[in-house]
C-alpha cells in the first residue's frame, strides 16, 4: 500500500484517504500507509458509531465514516469572491480557488462510487454545470476498496450500488486475510489504472485469491440486515403526501440536518455575504445548506416548510422519489450514514417500510 501511495505522490496527486481522528474514520491527506486506519474496525447502529481496535494490520476493515468524498468535490464552504474598498469603489479580487494538483482518492467504497456518479449527474451533466465541482473533479484518480464486511446500517445491496465495485474507478482493491497472510487483490479499471499498476510490484492473482474475494464480497452483501424495497417507490412516496407516518417521524426528528450533512449525494447550498467590521473588505461564500433548515424554503416573505413533518417529508420524498424525476436515478445509495449519524436514530429504511406497510394495510 505504501508503494501505491508513493507512486501516486510521484505522479503529483494530492492523495486523500481514510485516517483516524476524533474517534472516527475521516478523509484526509495521506503520505504513507501508516496514515491509514491500521487495525481499526467500526461498530454502527442507528444513532451509534464506535471505532474499535481489531487484530491484524488491516487497512480497510470498517465501513463508511461520517464524511464522504463530497468533502473534496463539493466542499462545505467555498469562497466565491471577495472585494476590497479602494477609495469610493470596491475592487473585485480574483481569488477563484485553484487546485494545485488533482486528487487521488484512496479507499472509495462501492456506494461512494455510486454517490460520486449521482453528484456528477447533478453538478456536471445537468443544465447548470458547477464550475467549482468540475475543477475539483477533473483528472481525479480513484482507488476503490471493495467491502468484505458490512456495518449494521449498510443497505447498498438493496439499492443496487454495492458492495461489489462494478466500475467508475481506476483501480479496485480487495483486502484479503487468511492462511496466506494479509494481502491485496488489485484490478485495473482504466488505462491510467493499468499504468499505475505497472509501476507496482505485483504478482498475478491466483484462482484461490479470486475465489476468496468473491466469497468475501458476497458475504458482505448477504450480511446486510437493512433493506429498502425500491419496487414502485417513486409512485408510493408520490402518493403518500398525507400519510400519518410523517406525523410520527416528526415527533422524533430534531430537524438538526445531520442526515443531509453526512449524505454523500445531498448537494444543496446557500450563498452568504460577509464583511469585516470596517466595511472595507467583503466576501461571498457558498456553504452547504439543508432542506431541514427553516431558511431553506424561505420564499418571498416566509418559509413554506414550517414544520419538521414537512421538512422530513421533503427530504425523504426527494431522495427516493422526485430525484428520479429530476435526474433519472435514486438520490440514495444505501450508505447508511443518515441512520448512524441521526442523533435520535431515525432510520430511512424503517420509515419507507412503515409507509409501504401502511399503504398495503390501507392506513394512508
Ligand atoms: S432525521 Fe435525524 S439527522 Fe435528520 S434532521 Fe431529523 S433528527 Fe436530524
Ligand atoms: S439518504 Fe442516507 S443512506 Fe441514502 S445516500 Fe444519503 S446518507 Fe446514505
């Protein structure tokens, strides 16, 4: 792994990967294999996350943490412009952020590849192309890590996004343990991936290793305990505007917006203007926003989603139904972050099930 990181650094990539900080797996710059979460695993449940040490020197023995790659591609805060007073006028400063080098993302899970594809569709391939996302996304190199275990909150299998990596990356790693020791199976996913692979000391995979990888990935899928039945989900949610379950979830939801902050596909932003106390220097910032804030739906004199019920309904219905109308895919990739990081443990899979069962029982 250290060699791979060195090859990427030599090729002048900004290498970003999983690290351990503040009791969680977070994405940050890495310069060597020692920066990775060596010998850590995680425990996740609704409203619960713990990192735990595990035996062995494994590097990818955990599921997704609170951050996603949107931290780099669609950052939480971006300065759009600034202006400095000059006499009676303001001079607009040319301070468009420029990346020094392209990113190499190390350890991207299958659901996260799906999330990047969802954000690409929204921010690059729609009517309005986001130049900031385009610049940050350009020439990136992606090293995927297939999951060989699933957290209790994962449900990518039912969303058709994982745990098997099927494309959208330059290299695919699978970490293997067993009698032959700790090793990685690596497969190229692009011409550039093959070029990087050629610079590494690798030996051809044995049939036994490929079989072990197949079993491990299949088991990561079969061990998932949460699922969403996506059959007819657009129609189900579109027709459930007055379902009593929205009142039920509203009694629990704090409208804290955590679910949207951790979600790898949520993309909404707001723009804020700030000035220093002298009034000589002004800045315009773009920041993540959320459909859970009151200000998000402020239109012409008031917010149109005043209640927690309206805001949760908007979020879930957009994620799983109207997103399909807008962009042709689901807005959910089944990563489970919104379940783990909801302080009161609201579970999107459970909310869908309750609405579906209510429908079937004629309770809506
Ligand atoms: S569902 Fe949970 S994380 Fe999302 S706004 Fe409500 S309380 Fe916060
Ligand atoms: S809605 Fe929840 S499970 Fe789905 S992609 Fe967003 S954070 Fe992950």
